[in-house]
C-alpha cells in the first residue's frame, strides 16, 4: 500500500498579520522551537522514509523569493520532494500593513479563470525557488472545488490531494467518506485519509488530530482492507506549541512514533512520492476506520494534557 507522508509547508498568515518581521515569520512558521521542517527532514532521513512537502510560494509575492527559496532548497537537499500548496489570500498582501490587504482566503471563492491565474503564477514562483515542475497540488485549508481540479488538469498536474471529508472548506464534489484515489476531471484525486472517531464524525489522519493508537489502528485497517493509499498530513509548525516557543511533547511523540511505525512496516506500508507517478488503476471504495470508544477517550485525555501542559508558552 502506498503511504503519502505529506507536510504542508507555509508562512503562517497570522504571523504576517501580527506584524512580525520576515525572519521571525520564517522561524515561527518553518523552524519553531527546533521541531520544524529541519527536525522532520532529519527524522525522515533517519527512518528511510519518503515525504512530500507541499510548499506555498505565495508569500514570495510580498517578501521576495528568498522568503521561500531556503526551505525549498533544504527539502531538496534532504532528498525529499516539493509539490505545490497555495493559500490565495497572499495575493494582494502588503508588507507591514498588519494583514489589512489580502485576497480571498479560499480557492473555492475564485472563478475558474481566477484560479487558473493563481495556480499558474504559483507554479512559476515555486520553480523560481528551485523546485521542479510540480505534479501534485493541495489547496490551502483544503478549499478546492471541481473548478480547481479542471484547472490543475489544464496545467498538466497529475494529482490533487485537497479532498478532506473532515474539513468543511473542502468543496470537491466527492463523498466525505471517500478516501480511495479516484480519477476526476482529468487527474487523480488522492484524498486525505479520515477516520470515524465517533459515530457520524470524521477526523483527519493528521499528527495533531490522532493519537498514536488511532494512527496505528488506521494503518492496520488500511493494510487489512488492502487500501490503495493512505494520506497523512502534518505541517511545518505543528510539532511546536501554538506560540512557536517550545516543542509540543505530545505532538512530537506522535510524530516520532509514526515514523517508527512506517519504518518497521516498510514492506507493506510503502512511503511514496507523487513524482514516482503511482498508477491507481482500481476504482476501490476503501472503507473508513470505524469508531472505537476506548481509542477516542484515550486521545481526548491525551489532547487535554496537550492543551493544558504541552501548549504552554515558554
């Protein structure tokens, strides 16, 4: 089974809106508290895992290419792949105005023609930062719609990974419980994996969203069910607390455990790059992991500890 270990890599808008200088924005968004992109790259190298970094180049419109180029270079130097991420609100943003000027925040709020211009421009920015022509895309906040997919196909993309049934912003016209790759509008949609943590409630396979037990159960469920793919999400900043001043010990422990799980089961859980151009030929309808009250209660206890202790600012 293919496992897509993905990291959304971006300058956080709230740091820009807070009026921080560029160096502080980069530090808090990409390398907070020593557990940012560099920490993740080192862990992936140590465990021999492939990872996809969806990088948003749009802040380069405000701060110049040197705001994004170093992280692209670091990812490529570590032997991992860079694909395209895009938060369109950076279009129209201005340096030093506290976030007063910005574009619309969700891709789905733009017309097809506007989306074409945004994505084509972002491709050019990403390549100017040193990346190869991207073949995969993820919209900021998962806020893509079917127009987005049509534009991506027009621009030569092979894959999108914006469909997330647990995210209200995800507007692609697919069932919320769809987790298997599916051909749609000229490309392959590779949805973010979700689980059902409580009856009727979906939760994404994301480092800050699932406990170690839930991650283990989701991976075992996918192997037993012979799923075509599992898509895991992280962010460059989510192993630190919200202030970016110290590591969140709960999230770091989850991340480290996940890397160990994938390394131990590498023969059945094959970490994969989109640039490998995997061919999903089946029309599978893989089932979501059903709820388990004990797993969910344990994660809620863990999350309480995270919020009360691990999230405290240093």
